[in-house]
C-alpha cells in the first residue's frame, strides 16, 4: 500500500510540474494578444476595483515581464487574487480602454493560478519535489528489501509444488507460521501464482517444536493432507513428505522426499508409474543351474 501511495505521489508531482512547465512555454506577451483569441499570460496583479457600470464585475491591472499592461476583467470572486502577486492568467483580449492618455486592452479573465510558491516558480518546485520523492522511494524500496532479506529466519524445512500449474517451484519454510496462498511473498510463504482455484489466503503451515501442522483458513477450493479433507480453521498434523493438496490441481510436498525403499524403485512414466523390483538374492544362481 505504501509503495502504491508513494508511486502515485511521484507521478502526480512530476506530471503537475510537466504541465506547469508546458504551460509556461505557451505564454503570450500582453503586446502580442489578439482580439478574441484565448491566451495565457504571466502577469503581476495591480490595483483592483469593482466597476460602477456593472456591479459584481471587477477590474484589475495586469503587467507582464516585458512591460506590457492590460486591464483584467472578471465577474468571479477575486478574494484569492493577491495584490502584487504573480499569476498565470487565462482569458481573451477584448476592446481597448482609455486610461489617461494611453489605451490599454481589456483582458476578460477566465481563470488564474499562482505562478510562484514562496517566491519560486511553480515548475521549479514541483519537478524537483517529484524527483526527490522518486529518489526517496528508490532508497526506501532498496532498504526494505535489504532489511527484509537480513531478517529472514533460518529455514526449518522445504516444500515443493509437485503437481499443478506452478509445478517445480521450491520454497524454504521459515518462521513459526508460513502462509499458503496466491501471490504471497515467496521469501516467507508458499506462493501460488498460476492456479486460480487457490485462494489468496488459502491456509497456513504452523511449526510447533518439531511438529508441523496445517490449518485451512476458510479457503474456497478446500485443502487435503494426504487426501484427508481438512476442515476450515482446524489444525491437522503434517508428517514429513506429506502431500498437501489445494483445490483440484495444486499438490505440495511438505518436507524433503522420503527415502526410496532399498528394494523398490519407482519410475515415472507420465500417466502411470512402473515399479521394478530388484532380483531376489539367489535367483540368478538358480536360473544358471536350470540352464
């Protein structure tokens, strides 16, 4: 959850900084404003007043960085428009007004937003902030992985998926409780990725002394230990080499494989198993005598 929040914050800051920087590149000088054409200018706010001709309409002076001046005009609430502040102001040029001996264009304002934060351009704040948060996120993830890896307890046994879509995966069993389920942390749990019949929190292996137990945590597909059904929230002992089945497909061998019988070998032939027994002692001698 923390990683998602930090990633979202980084993306938001970088995108906001990029948008502000892009808008700054599209600014128009006041002297280049064209009649009726929407534009964005960067200007400082001067004297503000309400017009007597149209109550509720406010007029204020706008001055850009190039010496151009205009009269901003809007019917919006201007209480957040600070005198002397610098803003990105969006609107359209309208008719000219006679101010003393000079004419100045009216600029019908649609919206505005601050161009600076604590005296610094907004883009200079958002982009470095996004980069700083990104670096902090990388350091946080690296440190969390390092600490997590260093804190892993010693393994007390292992488990291998011997049947199902995730067949062949091997997990080291660590700690007193080992979660079993879909998309768990493989460093501390038995993580099933490809079998949709396995619940996210299917069950848990519990180690008490030298005995291992399994508990089904109310899974959807059910659990079986050596083909014996495990009732939800009930513990059952798991002997070394036992088969733990999750749902219809996934089978996990808990513990190392049992020693093969010295007199019998099993050969996996795909769909069936062929057993080949060793020749009993003395059989070869009897056969030669008969010959």
